[in-house]
């Protein structure tokens, strides 16, 4: 029930990529606004965020060569 989104942005993944090391950034599924400002905030939705955490964990396990059941 979740569609992946491919977006550009500045993340900590830029450091290894700049060094020629493959990297990926996985989002947390929450909405945010006013990024990097004093009044930055996140809108947390427990069920949605837990779903994204599960998807991210499955992605990491799969990329590491594991099996997700």
C-alpha cells in the first residue's frame, strides 16, 4: 500500500557517494516542514511510520543478501 518515491536531496549519503561508495537513503515515512529552520517539525503517524520502518528493514536485509519472509 506504499508507493516508493524517488527524490533528490541533500543527505548523509552524499559523503560515501562522493567517495565512490554506493549509498542509499531510506525515508521514515513522516511528513516534515521548515527543514533546517528553528521551527522545523515532523508529523508522526504511528501506523504509517511503522509500515515504513518495516519496509526499510526489509530493504536493508535484502540488500545485505538476506531473505525476508
